[in-house]
């Protein structure tokens, strides 16, 4: 399989916890560095097509219960970060791209490499001609 | 000041732009060739608080006008004496970033330009030809403890709407707000504003404590029926309502609130036989989604079969009257099993009674693709729901669309 290497940025320009978006044909790819690793996703939400990666990156919110199962509080889990689509708030696990509510939906992932002080995305297509992720409505089970 | 999405798109808060925010909507518009058919957004919103100074100029009561003016000029900016505030977090703790960005977006000012320009930017991005524009904080005005404030502010808003905003923008339509806590003022509002340019119906917000079956409203319903325009019941939530005192979650207050007040008004309308009294009066139920309709139809039918003596005005099942009403889609529930939605469409006669709505810019907005991408609808059904049904119920002439040439809803169309 042939790959197209897309320059993202220099290594120094993408610090841990940061994100960079680059154009790719008719779409865009976002590259995140988190806990020393790189992750690449199409900037497109499978819900209604929002620019998922342009939203906030937020830690997972968890519920804290006491041993007797009474509610205590909510807390941020800084070990699990979520990409939050700014259009409707759909949240995706930053390290897998999975939609946190239903693993059937995920951000389209791209391989990212770091070489010679630079970061590249490896893409199998040269220039996608259209948005590559259908919306939730078109993916629902139905007929016609 | 930089915003999280500032690296590639270089959007700083000061450069906030609806066109950029909805760039992917514009791609959907072009991929699906929305320019080939009519799209009408039956419910989108502006924030009248952004045009407050202009609106307040139309308040006629000098005492209330003085108070309102003062609150736009000095103090904390918490406008509690004009528009009642509501607890809630529609912006999902900042996750829906357009809420934070809106204030910074640049437009012209004065003469309704801000409301018009922001609305046209979102319409153009989505491929919408015409919209019916509604206010936002005013959906709580029916809860204002001073009925005269609802009367005075809504009268001022309706004047600003029909004398400033609508005459300048043929693609934007609207409905005068009815101060429903005062039946006489409601009647006066219909008479005064019903025939004005760009008025396609009348807005009644159901979050209030005034029943639709009150005899005092009958002459208003007769007048609206005679005009041939729809009466639209717009939903909202009210977390402070006693009903919601046992929920600690906004999701519950919102999910319930946005259908329960409409469902209650709809049930009251039907069982009091108002469809028999006003058979030609068109009703639209707005922003409650769709799942409540089959539920209410089945509940009412089941009980009516045993309790018909309580509803002697009815000549048919409650569901049969409801099937002749109109409903906006948003926020349309999308069940995993689409046969559920298919059943709902069948029960509401979707092909003729359903109107697509975006509710933009609110957090649970829907794009036209929410309807267009559904595999259970025929092409004609999609076009009816996205535009043709609204054209019929609003009595829309679409000359403006044709006059603009193709593509009518291109990126720069009609934005001034």
C-alpha cells in the first residue's frame, strides 16, 4: 500500500496536550500529542458532520460514590481525555477515537509518525474528494 | 484571545464567525445539492438581548421604558426585571463553543442588522432559503411575575420585528409573540400585527400557567382562523417549575420540559374539542421533537374510549385530530432501530404534516441532513419535510428564492 506523507508540524511545535489541524483534500486531519504519543483523526463528527476536533479537549467526567453507594461528587479523570465536538457535544476518547456512548461510531483515525524532528500523517488516499464520514442518520438501520 | 480551535482556522475569539463555525454544513449543502429544492427552517432563533436597546425604544409605557433603558446602560448587566432568567446550562459547560463565541462575532449594528446578519450566515451555510425566526430569552416571558411587562415588552418586540427586521429581509419570516397571560392583549396583538409583512403565524409559548381552553381566547382563535395563518405553540423548559423540583439534572429538566408543556397544551386543546370549534385553524407544535406525539395519541385514545362522556365535543379519536396538526422535527430523536421513527412518521402523516427545523444556534440544533440522509424517506418526502410543507402552512411565496438566481443559498447570498 502506498502512503502519502503529510507534514503536520515540527516536533517542537506540538507540545504534550496540544493539537494541530491540517488540510487534507476536501477534509482535515487533527493531530494530538497526549502523554507523549501522537494521535491523528479526521476533523469530522459522525453525528451530524461537525468539526469534532475544533472543539474542546476535556478530561472525562466521572461520578464518585461513597462505599455505601451514596453520591459524593463528580470529578475529572485526567488519565482519559475526550475530544468534544463543538456542534452538539459528542465526546470521543482521544486515545482510540471511539464515541464514548456507542463504539459503533468513531472518528476516522490516521497513523502519525515522528521523524527527524518533524511530525507527519500517513494517508492512504491522496486527496479525498468529499467528506468521508456519513452522518448518524445515514448510518441508522433502516430500509428504502 | 485565542480559542481552542485557533491553530489551523486561526479563529481567535475576536474573529468568531458563524460561516466558519458552520463550514462543514456548507459542505453538506453542496454535496447534497440543496440548491436544487426549497428548504425552509420552521424554527431558528436569535438572541433579542443582542438588540435590546433597539427593542426597548418601542416600549410605550414610560415607566417600564425608563426601567428597561436603565438596565441596558448601567449596573451588573443581569437583566432580571425585563426578562426572567432560568437556571440551566444549554452550553454544556462550555462544550458547545458557539455560545461563548457568539458575543464576539462582528456584525453591523442598529436597525436589526445583527439579528439579520447572524441569521443569514447560518441560513446560507445550511442551504436554507427561508426561515421562521424566534426569540430566545423571551420564551420565558410568560413566567414574568408582572403581566404588564409581558404585554409591554412583547408589544415592543413585535413592533421592532415587523417595523425594523422583517421589512429589510425577505428571507426571514417570523411570528408575533402573543402575551398569552392577558387574553385581551393577545387579541390586540393578533389584530395589530397579523397582516404585517413577513408575519407567517403567531407564537404562543406553552411554558406558562394560562390554559388554552379559557373562554377568553375564543375570539382570538376565531380571528387567527379567519386570517388563515397558523397558531404555533413553542416549547421551552422551566426547571423552577414545581414539577421539576425532584430532578437535579438539566438533562431531565430539558428533555421533559421541552415536550411536557406542549403535550399538556395539546391534550387540553384536543379534549376540549377546540379542533371542532376551529376546524380550519392550523396548529404547529414546535421544538418538542417527535417521540411525544405517538405517546400522547395512544394515551388519549385509550382513555377517550372509556371516558367519551367527559369529552362530548369530540367526534373522532384524539389521535385523528392530532394527525391533522403540524409538527416541527427538531430535536428529532434518532432511535437505533429506524422502524420506530418510521412508525412515528406514519402516525403523524409526516409527508404532509412535518416541518424541518434547525433551532440554530441552540445546542441541540439539527441540520437539513438529519432529514435528507434518512434511508426511510422517499426523495419527495424529504423535500416536503424540508420545505414544501412549510411553504404550504406558512403561505410562503418563493419569488425571492427564484429572484436571487442559483445558487440561491450560496455562501454570500443576501448577507449585507
